[in-house]
C-alpha cells in the first residue's frame, strides 16, 4: 500500500497572538513542524505544542528559520554561514528541551519560509543548515524539496534526506515552488488541494502552473496551518487519501 506522511506548520504564534489551530490540527496530521522562536513561536507555545503532540502520538519536528519575527521568516536574508549554523542548532536545541519534557523528542528538521526556498539552490546556506543539524544532533532527518541542495548535502553528510510536496502551493516546470509574491502561488480551491494531494501521493506527479505535468516524488505532504479553514481542509485531505488507498503515517 502507498503511504505518505502528513505534516503541518504549528506553534506559529507569539505571546497572546495565535495563528494556527494547533490542538485541532494535531488530531489530523502525523508530523508537526513546530516553530522554534525565530519566525514565530515562544517558549510557552513550544511547550504547549510539544505536550499536545506527545499526547496524540504526533512526531515533532523543528521548523528552523532566519531570525525574522517581523517578517514571519519570509524575507530574504544574507546570514553568514557560521552564524546560520549556530542559529539552526540553537533552535533545534530549544525545541528538544520541551519535546523531551513532554516525553517525546525532536525527530526531524525542516527549514521555513525564505530559508526553505534559499537552500533549494544556495549550497552555502544549505551547508550551514546541515552543519547546524549536525551540531544539535548528528542523526536527525532533514525534510525539504526534492532535488534541493539541502537534501543533497544532508545525504552527503550521512543524514536521512526526506522529500516533501505541497498540496496547496503552485509549482514551476522545474519542480520548485512559485514565489508567494506571484499570482497563483497558493492554491485556494479546497477541492483542487484535495485532488492534488491524492495525485502527489499515488502518482508522484502534479500539474505545474504552466499546465505541464512534472514529477514530485515525496515521502511527506505539507498542508499549511495558517490558511483559512486549515483544519477542515487537512481533514478532507487525510480522508480522501485514506479513501484512495493511501496509508497516512509518519516517515520516522
């Protein structure tokens, strides 16, 4: 039977402000990308999400980012490699404290936003992320875009490279994500998102924005938690996957 992991970005709040419905999303997803304080999240939020994830058997991942609270980690930045490696390790370590206190552990690492897109092509920044993972825990899998420099360098360093696809993001013909600032970058039709999810899981293909069919082989599927109706959409995606004969389970 075909299987796929279902992940979502969680803990994306700060202080009294909350963006994601963490409690309800944790009843749907199999992996939680928890914000570690650099693009969103704070200690209390990280602790709460880790406790909820541990209670529900959801795997915890560290979602590391550039230090950019004001821009939600989506602004391009040039961070010196040594500094970036240290900041990645710092974020993983902070989340690990709360994961272990909840009886779980950090089981993988996924970059967020501008950093995620940067390490698709930028070998220097990708190597810094890998170095940060090695500093924090030399055995953590790394989640990223198929064909990215990040996954290439992670594999070379002996880390498990896990490929990821996005049901609600538009793709270029090259298999990269259409930048969020461009029209049509986010797929907003719920039924289209659901259909793309099944297509990605079963065939490893998706229709790019140009209309071309491209291959996107992925072990994990991301459903964004910060979109309107995210919980209901994630539930529809999971239900349709399972109805189509796809087993939804963590890659860890």
